[in-house]
């Protein structure tokens, strides 16, 4: 079992397969964003899987493939197929914006993907385009239908709530869980990336989102949808799906953090926030064997920060304008 020095059990690895994205969500990426670095620095699927094997041998049982947008990287279903065969991996999931999901959902399910999270910030076509800068909502809707048909369950919709853009839609999203077997998670806006978008005025705190979600009651942990994340769940009476909250600033969840992240260049990131990163990919390319990689993983997890500093950053008590880009570490 992988334990950090605060006694947290680490059993979850998020792998970002690319920094590229086919959207430019206003809170995530600048409009003129272009991934940094050379193409050759991106690890091959074989290299990423080699590192994933090391994690599995150390006791990690959950993997999420993310990005950037994971579906823009060629051969993603083959990668899922490799990961699904790693002994000890019991939960294999993906985060996507859903634009290309209609095309890939069937292949991904066949390759061994179990479940999927889809980012969808608005149910209104114009607002969706405003939030993503050029996304077409119908592609995402078709992707959701394809995922349901392919049996990628549970399906979770991730909604970042931004005052003045989609904050009036919290009730509509909550209503969706009554009509469909879909789990909606409201994500509090975080001060991440280099967009300059975050402000306290735009952030809608947990209590306010909770009130807007209408008549909901907390669920016992046993009734939460499958997953190992920081959300806690509620339900509307008689609803098919649930409503989750991920509130990094209102309710710090670091005490229960069970995850680390691997970037597409093979940098191991022990905390979503901050600058710490360990170049496992480089080590692998210089010939490190599994034993050496595993030693480095253990050392990094041992030094996993106790908590993030987003509250301080939000109040501008920290003068670094941002931490890292979400698209490098996969959210
Ligand atoms: N492209 C995939 C997707 O759309 O889910 C995976 C990568 S995306 C960076 C992962 C998640 O991070 C998305 O749900 C996105 O909304 C969220 N995210 C990005 N920037 C954020 C921010 N500043 N605050 C809160 N969530 C953010």
C-alpha cells in the first residue's frame, strides 16, 4: 500500500496523455494557447504504460486517462486496452470534453474503459460556446448518448460554475439527474492556469451552489456513484442520478487526497497545486528500470504536500499568479 507521510493512502493515478485540447474553456486556457515543448518529449503509450505498471505494482488500483483532451491523441483506444490489462487495475476511467466521444465511445468500452466523466458547463448552446470559446454543444450531447449506449457507466457530468455565465443553470443541471441516470458534479472555480480568469467575484461558493440545486438530500457513502474522487454526493427525491460537489476552496478536501498525476511528458505531480514535479519520463528514457522508477515514486509520494494553497492564491496572498496549467496535469 502506498502511504504518504500524512497517512493518506494513494491508490489513484491520473495520466494526462496530451496537453493539446480542441476547446479553449475561458477558465482553463488562453485563447492563443499552444502546448510548450517538443513533440518528442511526449511519452509514447508504451512508456506511459511502463510507468503505470510501476504504480500498479506499488498498489495503485485506479487509473484515469485525461488531458488536454485525451480523445485528440491518436490511438487512445489502444492505450486503454494496454492499461486495462495491467494486473491490479480495477477501475479505468476517462475525463473528456465529449466532442469526439460519439466516434470513440464504442471502441473505448471494448478496449476496457469502465466509465467516463464529461465536462459540460452549459445546457444552452450559446453559453456553451461562450464558455468553451468555440464548442458546439450538439457534439457533446451525441457523445453522452453514445457513452450511455456503450455502457460506460456511471456517466458523470463535470460543471464548473461561474457567476455571470452559467450560475443560473445549476437548477437545470440538477433537474437533469431526475430525468436521466447521469451524475452531475458542480466544480467550484479554482485559481489555476494562466488565463487571469479567476476572481472571487466569479467563484460561486459551495453553499450557494448547494442552495441553487433545489431540494436535495445527502447520500450515504455506499450510495455514491463509483469513483475515488473528492466529490460528496446528494440526490433529489426520486432522481435517477446524483448531484456531487467538488469545492476545493469552500471545503478543503486535501485530507482525503488519494491521487497523484502523471503528465504526458512523464512528470509525476504529487499535488494539483504548486510546482513540484519529478521527471519519471526522463529517467525512463535514460534507462532507469522498474525498481528505480518505483523508488522515485515512493520518494515523491512521501513528499506529497499536505494541502494546496488555492485559498491564499484566491485572496492574492500568494503572489505567483497561477500554479500549473490544468491541461498539463489533467484536472
Ligand atoms: N479535456 C478533458 C475534460 O474536458 O474533462 C480533461 C481535461 S480538463 C483540464 C479536466 C477538468 O478540469 C474539466 O472538468 C475542467 O472543467 C476542469 N478545470 C479546468 N480549469 C479549471 C478551473 N480553473 N477551475 C475548476 N475546474 C477547472
